[in-house]
C-alpha cells in the first residue's frame, strides 16, 4: 500500500462493517412485464431479481444447484406483490434452457426481459489451468448466455411490440464484468468469457435492433457477493480491494439492480449495444490517479 493512502484506507476499512444501503428510488416502471433472471438464487442475480420485482415485474428465478436460495428469493418477490416462478436449469445445457423458456412462456404467456446473469469462476494460473476449468467457465459464462439469448429473441420476435407494455419487443441484459476490459492474471478463462460476452452482446444488439429488441450489458466491478468473498471479508482484503475502487466502497447487489431496472425500462428505449459499468471507477485505471 502506498503510504499516502494509509489513513484513507483505515477509514475505508471500517466501511466494510456498514450495512448495505436500503433499496431506494424504485418506481413501478416494469409493471405488467415478465422477466427471467438466470443465476438468481444468490449474489448479483438475486439482487437483480428483487430489483426488477420492486420495479413491478414478475420474475422467473432460475437456479442450478441452490434450490433453497431460489425459493427464498421467490418468497421475497411474492412478498413484494409480484409473481415468481422458480425454474432449475443449467444454462450451459441446450435442452435445459429450452425447457426453462418453454415452461416460463407456457406459465405466463410471454417474457419481456431476460437477464443473462449466471456465471462462475474457476481460477488458476495459466499453466495450472485444466481444460475442464477452461471449458466450464466458457460453457456457463458465454455459451450459457448465447443459449438464453437465442431463446429470448425467438420469443420476443414471435410476440413483437406490445405498446401497452413497452416500446421494445424485448430487453436482454447481459451480466458482464469489468474484466471484459481489464485483463486479470490468474483468471484467463473468466476474462476471456467476459470479453466474449461483450462482443456477443454488441453483435446481437446489431442483429436484433430492427426487431425493436434491445441488448445491453452491465459490467460490475467488485460487488459484495459469495463469488469474491475472499476479496472483502477481512479488513486487509477490503483495504487492498479499495486500492482498485476509487469510489471508496464495495458495490452492493442493489447497485447493479438499479442499473438493470433502467436498462429494462423504456427510460433507456434508445439505448442498445452498450455496456454500463457499475464499478465505483474500477475501470478508470486507478493506478494512474497519481503518476504516469
Ligand atoms: C469478479 C469478482 C471480482 C470483480 C472485480 C468480477 O467480475 O467475479 O470476483 O472481485 O470482478 O475484480
């Protein structure tokens, strides 16, 4: 740590104890819309599922292994007065994705919003990384998004625009990462998958814009979730993390959810093919704040 940052960092480290800010600023801008969120049993997916429900949407809560977590999220959605549907599917499996979309559409008639969030890390130095670790991350983080996008686009095109519901026929929100831009040693599979998500998102946005389907991505930085617990759950780790986050706090799932609600709503109707960084400045080359 640079000496001039020490006082600042000890002040910031205590922020680790702070409770997440309460969800604020939600309006029912998504009323009457049905959303599907993959990987919604925990972490960012859980936060986004709850945020969309706070904004008025009904939500399909997809999970792959944590059924109890998914059911708890569904209960909270119902507590907000919305409908919830818990569906298990491994997003890297074509038949499971197809079945999940078919069941959701059979149940609710259609879907208006798809948040392709499910993702994981299998970290290893390049010479230690197994083909299995490489493939698993690419299969879930990239192929999983493709399979869900394809199913979502088919449904959005089938229904077309319903002006009583939204100006768009459908909205796809891809969960990317700051690592679509920031190289990350020891995480080649993950960074490659997120770089792939960026170009998949942009290409798909170009392809389906004439159908009035909008496709955007969110690139979260460090968000307080289980995937990166070791980066924030001790004061030392939190202080090191703050060296990379100029805004001086970790992100909360609700920070990402607020962005997802905006991208899903007609407030962003002319926005497609873009990535919204929700990262407290992590992608701003914080190392250059002093020096260069
Ligand atoms: C990763 C986290 C990491 C964050 C910032 C995310 O995409 O999943 O583990 O803390 O990027 O590096």
